C-alpha cells in the first residue's frame, strides 16, 4: 500500500551571541556554579540581544535548515513554529518568519505547548504532510525565555535560555528505505497547569508575567511521563532501547535525561546532551540538540532517532524518526 512519510531534509539552529555563564549568575543571585552544575548540568545559556526577538532567532535557524537541505524558501509551503514566547500576542511568530523568508504562498502558524512544543509541532506538521495538504514544511522551535524570567528568582533564572532550531520535512510517497517520521505520541494533563506557568497573560492580567515553577514537583512527574510516552512509541513501531541509534531528549535537566535513559535501558553513549551549553530553551531544545548531533556527524542518514519532551501543562510527547 502506498503511503506518505515525512522525511527529514535538513536541520539548523541558532543561538544568540551573548553567553551568560554560571559565574555571571553568581553575581546576580545567591547561587553557585557547583549547585547549578550538580542539580542541572547547565554551564552556560545564551541571551537574545536588546531588540532581538523570537522570530529573528527562528529565521536564522530556518535559513540554516534550508541551507542544510539544499532548498530555497520558495520550496516551503508550510511553517509550524512552536513557541511560548512569541514576538507579539498576535500575529503568529510563524508569519514573521514566513515574511522574513520572502514566502507568500502556503500557511504559517504557531503551536503553544511550552517545552513539549517541538514534538507537538512535529506531530502537527507530520499529519499535514501525510494528508497530502502540503509538501515541504519548516518545523521550528524558537524561544526568548530570558524575557519571562524573574531575574531575582534563583530557583528559575539559572535554568533557562534563548535559542532556536528548525527541521525541514518533506512528504515522500513510499519512503526512502523506510526513512521519515515513524510515529508521534502527544499527551497532556491540565490538572498540573499550576506547577509550571507564567503569572500573567493577555486575558488574565493584560501583562506578560514571569515564569513560575514548582521545580521539585515537575521533576517528580517528569521521568514517569517521559518513559510512558516512549514506551508508547516503542509499542507502536516494534522498536526498542536496543534498536534506536540516538536518544535526543528535551534538554531541561541532565538528571532527568540520565534517569529517563536508565529507566528505559538506553545506553549512555546513545544520549545526545547539549543542556550544558544552552540551558533549557523550551521548544527550541530538541532541534538545537539535533542540529549539534547532525553537524558533528553523530546522527547519520538511516539512523533511528528517538525524541521526547515534557513541560508546562503538563504536556509531554515522543517521536521516532528514521533519519
Ligand atoms: O522543561 C520542563 C520543565 N522544567 C524542568 O524539567 C525542571 C524540573 N525540575 C528540576 O530540574 C529541579 O527540580 C531543579 C533543578 C529546578 C531544582 O533541583 P532540586 O534538586 O529539585 O532542588 P530543590 O528545588 O529541591 O531545592 C533544593 C535547595 C533548596 O534549598 P533548601 O530549601 O533545601 O534550603 C532551594 O532553595 O536548593 C535551593 N536552590 C538553590 N540553591 C542555589 C534552589 N535554586 C537554587 C540555586 N542556587 N539556583
């Protein structure tokens, strides 16, 4: 039976120039390099320049992904952009990227699922491509979390950073040696919406607000939720911890990543970790990690790549890709 699959054609990323180290944070709040590294694995994060907005980061990541794919902006007919830190309340940040690329056909819209945003965007794009409605999609995760951090709150400000990453997906009939997105699994449970949230918003306070998190509570749920949805991906495909080549998790906290890999029986050498370099960049973290492991030659054509994320909502999800 003939079927359409979403095949990865290119990947790109962008981090703002300014780098904020743990030593810099020690000057700002009561913290230490030792505490941050031990509890999170984070050493540096990048901060967008004054006037540099989420769509600027996203545009650079998208251009890098297009260059990697050997495609022109005009080849793209769908842009799905995951962010919780849009340039404006509306229009969608995706349409600014569309305009920046000079694309006037097709469609562009945002997805909001906080740290799970990239997996949600990937699943959405995949379904549009498989339906035959669009041919080539930019799936982008882009954030400027520095703009919603309370820089006097040491329990949150040391954890997050700014950045963007993008994938180009192409609808291919009958695959190419089984390449493409094999399965996606999305979950949410709104009972936990107050564990990780922003204390402002258009309809509630008419302001932007600051990120608030019960870190220990998020941690407590994270490993179970992540591993459940990965087991779903394995059940749907017959793949396993042994058959995957790379595990590219949401980069929130090294301890959560390590504990999830151990629980699933994934060998440490298969785990891609970049959280040390950019902190938690929410929806941008998976494509940032993918871009790193693709650029340094770890992820190669035909490799089986497992993605997962968990974040505010709670939302969580997984995806399995034959690269
Ligand atoms: O993207 C998905 C969403 N986010 C996450 O995945 C984050 C999930 N949670 C976590 O990663 C961890 O819970 C944190 C890294 C946020 C915190 O680590 P923890 O081991 O759970 O620490 P804790 O919250 O239990 O705090 C332990 C202590 C507390 O002091 P007391 O009450 O024991 O005296 C905190 O006040 O560490 C203190 N603390 C700090 N100390 C130095 C909290 N933040 C800091 C800090 N520097 N930056």
